[in-house]
């Protein structure tokens, strides 16, 4: 995306399983038509080791899903991936910094290990915020509502396409307050905290995608004005 002055900036998504360092490649096409390739190696920050957050849950939560349930989960995952792909087709819609969807305490960090009944299963691919049923959930930034649905695992969900490849999503809502196609403002209430889907209690699970990659949504908060000053205010 174009920033102030003569600078150009880009956002990239790093898979959660990536470790140590990552080689980034950018292809730059000059006005003359000539293409140049730039490569930069990034040192990756450490994510929490997968040993924390022991949870004791009903065996129905950890039992392997049957064919119909697995098919539903796969369909819902495909919908989320499609939203991520489509976000690359839209110019960045934000003209201000990203906000936390809630100001409450974070109860689970991105990348932390998940233990169910003493057994490691997956990494946590979002950030959980404390909340009681019915408390407000706000859009992290300006964007278009790309998906509103009831998912098996995530419950009532809202996905917002912010353009430039960036998508944020809000899980386990007790109520959704927007519809697909709505343009939402930064900080607008889009739903209410709930405990729908596969959860052990009410909270907000906030997630983010950059295209195909699920990324730490808190990293969006560090995008400063130099990065979005030329975003297009549709």
C-alpha cells in the first residue's frame, strides 16, 4: 500500500508454526516496466510453548467428529478461507489505527498451547477477551461485513474484510448486529459477547487473517499512521 512521501509499505502473514526466521520476497515493478526482486530475512518472535492452559471438558468436546460433523467443519473453514482470499481484491479501507474489540482482560494469548483433559491438541489461533453475556463487541477498524454465520466450533461469528488482505473475525457471539454487505465504522458495536459454539464459558475470541494465514490480531495494533495514511476512504 502507498504511504506518505515516497515510501511503500506491505503487510505479510507469517504461519504460526514458522520458527526462528523467514525469508520474504517482494517483486517490484517499476514505471519503466522493469521488475526487481527484493529479499529480506526476518527474525521471528517467539510464541508461547504449547504447555499452558489445561482445560477439563466433557469427552464430547474431544471425541473425533463423525463424517457429517467433519464435513460441516470443513465447509465452515472453507468459507473463512474464501473471505481471506477476497480481502486481497479490495484496497485497504482503514484510515485510522486498529482497536481492540474489547477493553477487558485478555485471558488467552495467540499461539498458546491448548490442553484438553491433559492432552495437547492445538495452538490457540486467536486472542480471548473476558466478557459476560450481552457485553458489547466492537469492530477493530473500518471494513465491510463479509460473513455472518453460525459455526459449529466458533458459534455465532462475524468476519470483517478491511481490505488489503486483512480480515478480523469475532467468535462465540450471543447476538450479531450486522449483516453481510454492511460497511462498519471503527469501534462500531457489531455484536454481543456470548458462549455459542464449542466453549467452556462466555468470552470473545478475536482472530485475524492475512489472506490464507491466520495471524496474531494484536499485531494489527502496531500498524502506525505511516502505513495507512493513503488508505482509500470508500
